[in-house]
C-alpha cells in the first residue's frame, strides 16, 4: 500500500498549490477561483456516504483500482483544459476537479477501512498516522516536482505529472506486489476475524465476519468530535487556497508558492511520527486541541507578516500544528467505528471533514469578495481556534481514547 499511496499523494500534492492559480489563468476572479475549490468540497460532501457503500460492495483493493484509474482520467481533463485555454476551458477545468472529488473519497476511505479493521486501538494512532504519512510524503514531493517543472514549463505540465503518477500507482496495484493489500485481510480471516473478502479482493456484506470492536455507535461522541474535525478539515483545505491568493497579492511567483507548500509538507512529515505516538500516549482529544490551536496561530502570523520571510515563518508554524495532528481524523473515525459495516460508517464519519472541505474555500471566497486575502486568513484562523476551544470543552463528554495509562 505504501508505494501506490505515495504516488497518489504526489499526484494530488503537485496540483494543490496551483489549482487556484490554474483557475486564475483560465480567467476566474480570485473569489471565483476560491468558489471553484468550494465546489470540489460540495462534490466530496455529496458523495461521501455513497463512497462508503461502494467500497463495502466492491471491496477495498478493487475500489482502489477503480479510483486510481478514474483519478488519472479526471486529471487528464484538467491537462486538456489548461492546454486548450479557450472560452470553455474554465468550465472543463471545473468539471475535472468536481469529478475527481468522489474518486478520492473512494480511495481514502478504502485505505482507512482496511487499516481500521485490523489494527488494535492501542496502536491505531500510529498506524493511521503512518497511513496519512504516505500521502504527506506525496504532498512534499509533489509541490517540489511541480515547482521544478514550473521553472521552465507551463502550468499544465504539473497536471501531466499528476496523471503520470496516478498511472504508475495503478500499475503497482496491478502487480503481484499490489496484491499484498489483501494480506492483512487474509491473515485476519485465518484467525476468524476477517472481513469476508473474496479471493479477488471483493467483499460481500452478507459473508462479512465482524472484526473486533464496538458493535454500536456512540453518536453523541461522533457529533462532538466531528465538529472539531470539521474545523480542522476547513482550515486544511483553505490553507493552500488562501496561501495562493496571499502569495499572488504579495507578488510571489508560482514556483515560490509551490515551494512554500512543500516546505510545510516537509515539516509535517518530520512531525508525523511523534504526532502518531502522542495520539496513543497522550490521547486523541489533547492532540486535536493542540493541533487546532497551533494551526490557527499560523494563519494569524501569515496575515500579520506580509513578506516572504513572514510567509515562511507562518507556514512553519502551521506545519507544526498540522503535523502533530496528522491522521487524527482517521484515528478518531476508526475509534468510533463499529465492527460491522465499518466502511459504511466511515463514509458517514467523513461527512464532517467533507463539510469542512466545502466550507473552507467557500469561506475564503466570501471573505475575499467582501474584504481581502488578509480578512480570509483571519477568518480561517478564528474557525481553527474555535474548533480547539470546542474540543477542549467537550473532551470529557466525547470520551475518546485517552492514551496509555489515561483510560479508554
């Protein structure tokens, strides 16, 4: 799973720092460019539950194959729109981004369900962090490769890179090594705890044997933790959007903006493993509170330091907060998921992060339209800090796993 996850991470990571820039190049205004990213969030929100059901029916590995191929196709549409640049190019670009949203839903949920089903709760924070880390490695390498391409080539070259990485990931999944995605499931079935997958990687809900875990869902805890996770998702999706708009307003080049994103991803990658251990030792709620507080402070710094040096400092602070919280969404979702129909529950759980993914760019678009990029930065900071306060206030009621020696 590691190699295809890194490749898919590179495919997505290369395009994230330039998606708003691409919309601007095709004629969108700053507010419209932010709204385009919000449409992606809307598509994600609308298809999250369906993605979970799709994975339950098709199986984890087969769902990954379908999603990877579809991601390559959707990104190829983006290449065509940018290379064409005609009167309908912006519409085609928007369509390609919106179509890619449900595809990535399927990819992410299928990976999460596979790990959640076979990793014990006391090691789940580290396992989910490692899973998220493969994508973060991609979000480091993707912007770096994209920045190198942009030194000599047009913007569409970054999307060509993305298509190539997705096709490579598909190739790996089709090799014998890719079949090891099912190793954990086969081992669990031999112990009587499997998920009922068939030999071809599909899963039938009727033959599924429940994995160890709760049989009911604590919906109050889901709601309380989900609100905080939603604010984190909002800030995460808004960050590259507002960073691009802020960079353009300060006169940064496309390559410089990509390098700033890559810098943050590098720090997040370094902090990923300590963050995973903190989730298992300190507990989920304290880590989520700390993550949101530091992350929000980074947005405040970015607004208050309008220079390249200030942007570097702010991105580093954001990376510390976001890095400590790497995998926190997947970890809490796995903690709260039932043993039966896990992927379907995770599809429901993902609604919180999907709602944040929609609200983030929409908030940036609205604040830029009525004010400026600085106002958007401060607005996102306020949401992140409010999420931190929310989780701190409801931590005892939510009663998420508290770490080693702190109760579960």
